[in-house]
C-alpha cells in the first residue's frame, strides 16, 4: 500500500465525506418547509392591518391611493359584509374622507350630499338615490344649471369609487301629457342619460364604467298616494355594481 511522504499510509478519499453535503441539503430543505408552514399560518388580515398602521399618516404619500381607501369605505363588499354599520353611515365616512382631500370650495357641496342622498344596498350593489327634483324641473330631462354643483359633488364619490356605475331614472305614476316625452319611461331614460353625459363630458369619468337606463314608474319606493311620496319616487339611482 502506498505511503505518503510522512510515512503514513494513504487510504484515498474519505468514503463518508458525502454525508456532510447531504446533511447540509437536508437542513436547507427542513428550513424551507418550516418557512412555508409559517407563511401559510399567518393571519393575512391582521398582517395587513398592522402594515397599514405602520404606514405614514401624513405627508405626500397619505392619499396616494384614493381608490384603495374607497375600497375599504365605500365598495360593495364593505356594505354586504357589515350589517352593524348602516349604508348611510358608510356614506358619511366616505364624504368626510373626500372633504379632507378636496379643496375648501367643495366643502359645502360635499356636506350637503349627506342630507339629499339616501344609500341602500341590494343584489346589484350599493344604491345611491337622489330625488330628481334636486336636478330637474318637472317633466324636463335637462339638468337645471344651478343644480350642477350637486352632480359635481356626487361625481367625486363616483370618480373615486372603483365600481362600475349603473345610472337609472325613475318617475312617479302621473301620466305624461304633452311635451317631448311620450311616457314616463322615456323621461326616466333621458334623465339618466343627461346625468351620464355630464359625468363623462364635464367631469371626465371613464365612460367605460357607466351605463344608463330607466324604469319609468315601474319600481316605486313608496306608494304614489301623496305628493311627498311621489317626490321620493321621482329619483335617479346610482348603482355601484357589485364585482362579479
């Protein structure tokens, strides 16, 4: 058997040396699977909550994702998930948020929305209802010029929400007599279209997010037995459609 220079016998490479590499590989694999298990068991909702708390609360990044904020306050999922907080309370929260980021000239218009808008939700999504008398003269589908500020303020809510919007006109059951519209159905559709065109042409809202239609007097919210109820039934609804 060959001897090395020191006179000791040379047995060649250690036949067990591979176990060191194998042991390192097993340890790496074990660490990897422990990491996967840890990540899977994390409570992602709590993690996001903590992450948001760590974000800056002032400065230029505070409102960099406005639509994300509205997803928390005003999106359909929020309304359907929470029965403890009313839709109108959610609306007030959204309006207060807008007031904090918009210029002072819009403060009164945004605050006024709280008193002239009603918010509910149904299978279509979140429904914002505005009495038509706040926008139109009787039997007319042209928006009254001195009421445009109402649509401007409402347009802010719609512009910042991430939902697609369905604009639907409604009337009372008093028959149309004369004028350019042959029926309440016609009037309701043209009123919805007037609002849609104002949103796209004047406020720059993406037309791909909007659709319009009308129900005429087919879906009253209240019995058409008093002038007060008929006024409530004459309305324009803005449906923030529930994501599919």
